């Protein structure tokens, strides 16, 4: 049985009001991490950069503004031809992208067939992942304190 869903889309990277260019972006969703979507941006001349965030955030951004932190997504138009605006922020620096809604909705539909929205807790080991992450943080803190 399939364990992941991938898609490559072209996004417009908005450098300024006058300058933008298209870049390939890989969308990836894995059954073992059922709450997250990963976007890997392939910027010319730079190493690929991957952002992970909630699949619910991406799905919500198709119909209305979502996100109040480092990732914000909102439709930029109306109807079936709407685009999605994606803003990623680290500190005071941000990057803005625009992508057609249709390929994103198609990708989300494929993720829903792999792990239905609202049933993520039936897949993956979120508690085990959290326990492992907390153990790693505590071990590092003890190591740094000593």
C-alpha cells in the first residue's frame, strides 16, 4: 500500500512588486506523519529548503485566510481559478509565493485518500514521536547543564 503522496507544482516567488519568478516546489505527505505537509522549495543557486506545517492549515487556506504564525495561506482570487498566497516568515524576514489552487486541491484530495482528514490519529505514532522528541530535548539540556 502507498505510504506517501508527492506532487510538484510551480510557484511564483514574489521578490518584490516588480519582480517574481517561477520555481519548482515539491509537496509531500506521508502516512507516518499524518498531520504534516512538507513543501520543498528549489530556489536557483541555493540548496533546497523544506518547510513542514499542518495539512489542515493548507486545506483551510484554499477557502479562506489561515495561519497566525510563521505560515500564512489565503486565496488571492475567487472561484475555481483562484490562486493561493503563501507567506513564510522567519523572524523579520519573509518570503511570499503564489500557486494555483487547482494543483494544491488535487494534492490534498490525494492525501485525503491516503489518510482521511479528521482520522489522522489512526495513523502514525504521535505519542511515541512526542515522547522521543521530549527525551531528546531533556538529554540535550542535561548534557549542556553538566
